[in-house]
C-alpha cells in the first residue's frame, strides 16, 4: 500500500469516526424530544384523562414558546398520547404499544386510575422509562421500581390525614366531636389502598364507630340499598371512595333523593374526579353544594394567571387537580432534561431522582417542594381540600392556597 493510499484510508477512518460521533451527538441532542402521556381518553374515566390532556398540551406549548430545552440547544418537546381505555389489561397493552412504537421516548406520565397505573408501570419500568404519576395507591411505589415517581401523597398517607382533618373541621365548626362515620366506595386499587389503614386502625384511633361500610364494583348500577344502609346508621359524616364521575353523580343524586344533602349529612369525596366541571353538569350545583373534596393538589393563589390562560384556551370553568398535575409533570420532565442535557432515559431518571427544588415546578405544589425519595414518593406531599360553593370547587385548605374558610353544618 502506498503512503497516499494509507493516508486516504486513515483519513476515511477518521471521517467515519467523526460522522459516527456527530450522529451520536445528534441522537442525544435531537431537534425534538418525545415524552408520553398515557391516560384514559375513552370509557368511564375519560373525563379525567381529557383534563390531563388539556394541562399537558398547555405545558408543552409553554415550554416550546419559552425556547424549548435550552441545555439541548432549544430542542422542542413533543407529546405523544395513548389511551388506556377502560381496563388494566387495555392500559398494559397501550403501554406495550407505546414502548414499541416510540423507541426514542425519554419519559412520560399517567395513568390517572391507580389500577391502570399499576399495570402500565410494569411495562415502563422494564423499558427503563421514567414515569410520573398522580395516582394514589401505595403499591405503585412499593414494588422496588427505580423509574416510577409518585407526585401525590399515597393513599395510605391520605387515609392517615383525611379523617383527623375532617374531625378537626367538624369539631371547630360545631363544638362537638363526631362519633359515627359511614363509608361508600368502590374496590379499585386506590380505594382499597386508602381504606386499608382506615379500617385497620384510623377509625379506632379517633374513637369513631363505623355505622356503614359499603363496597361496590364500578361502574355502579344502583345506589339505593347502600344509601338506605347509610341513612339507617345515622352517621355524623360520610366519606366517599368512588373513582369516576358517573358513580359520583349517581351517589350524589341518590343521597339527595333521600333528603341527605350536605346541609344534613356532611360528605367528603376523595380525588380529582370530585372537582371536575363534568360532575357539575351531571349532578347539579344544588346537590353538590357543601361537599368537601380531599385532593393531592389544586391551583392556588400563585397560579391565578396560569388558571386564566388555561380557562381562556380550553373554555373550562376552572383549572383543577387533573390538569395541573399534567402541567406539572411536563414541567418536571423539562427540568430533568435541562439538568442532564441529553435525550437518555437513564440520565433523565437520575436527574429526577436528584431534583430538590423549592422554585419552578415546586411552586405548583401546596407544600412548595419538589423532591422524590428512594421509593419514588414525593417528599412532604400533603392533602389539600376544596369545597363546592355555588357551583364551583373553592380551595379551603391549606392556608397557602385557601381563598375561603370551610363551612360545616351546625346541626
């Protein structure tokens, strides 16, 4: 081989290596970065998924309008959307399609209902895809997974907080400590997880007597017998454990039919579905008036401008639990991408684990902190409470987001 040939071969090799390096660099700093949303967009939980979709799309536009991912040369975020439909099996199938069809995904969020999230995260975890969720079940982050992040207080934590909080509100308003409680709820994963500590010890610890404990498989067909059991027990308050708007509406209507609105029987719902416009349209302001709702998050005073933009864009009457969580989850993924600077799942997951913020996305949580522990649970996550007033959910707790005081019937 001549010197010229050798020089040509070496030059070709160097050029090839440079091209490969450039290709790898482009792969890690693409013009757009894909994140996924897997939520129910059809079936009985579709309304919650659609509200998440609205919040997520707004966040994507906000990130891209502000210059994209700056550490990646202004790469734009792209949202790919998948539908869990109406069962855990379909949610898992959708997750498998998502992973197969979108090999360059760097993260995602969903699936709203804990039963769906438990199924789908088996798939995302195997794929090493960092996954954020608002779902409540303790089991979601109790399996030793490394890439699942739970932004809500767990169902167990909510169970520990909800009844003491209700007891305190009741005693402050009436001067009397409640002694009897009733429960009506379904048997989905979040409800089961929530009710386990309640039945095991919370009720006893608070000196309460359970006078009715009604469990059903959704969707609910008829609530008459359950309402009759509750009425005969004469509880001081009722805690709902339903998980979808159609069941919420049926329960609210049936209690009203039996003359047990919240001015006679205080009621507490749990979860974002209890504070959506769809419920107002179906159940009506009169039957909802006074119902308290425990939530993992709600936009407060600091999000007033964002709420106005959301309402103008979507035509929705308020910016609630499901939409704000989707908005936050996009922003958390954006923050992680800014920190690691590459479109790499493992590095994005590591970046989420390393976050410890009291600004940026942290300001969207009532407690004002963004940090996940070794299990993937958000540190310090607390409940907040809204109350239906005049056809709108109004934040009443904690003080950081409250715009009105809690109302509780005097008698």
